[in-house]
């Protein structure tokens, strides 16, 4: 069994243990959000170096987060799962419709940018 011990540090020597824990508890949801945003939305996955580009990337990721939560009235994980499922369904419908129209597979691949 692995036991994780989280040590909380504070530079304010006048705070007692309970006050430090209260502050940590208030931040906990923020910390969980950023962990999810990094793990599921690649918040820290940008490959740009210019500050303006990083800010734009963060705005895009956070909009995706808000949209996935608001659209499905779910938490972030459930909202993203539903969005990914919707995207998959749209892709299958696109391929099915193209096949019904006798569009060659090479053209479909090109449209999907997989060829």
C-alpha cells in the first residue's frame, strides 16, 4: 500500500494550522480544475513561445471547458466524453453519407485529412 502525505507550507508565520488548512480547502477545487484541464484538455500542451499565442491557446482550452460543462450540464469529464461521442457520431454519419453518394474512399480520406 502506498500512502501519500501532502505537506502544506505557509510563509505567514502568524497563521495557525486550521487557517492554513482552510485556505488549502478553498483552493482545492481550483487545483482539481487545473489538473483536469491539463490532463483532459492539454492546457499545458501548447507548442508556442510567444506570450500572446500562449494566452490565445489558454482561452481556447478554457472555452472548450466551459462549453463542455454548459452544453451537457455535467462536470468536465462527463461533458468532454459526450462531446467526443458526438464528434464520433458526426464522423460516422459523414462517412456513411459519402459512401451512399458513391464518393471514392480516396476523396473521403483527403477530406478528412487522413490521406
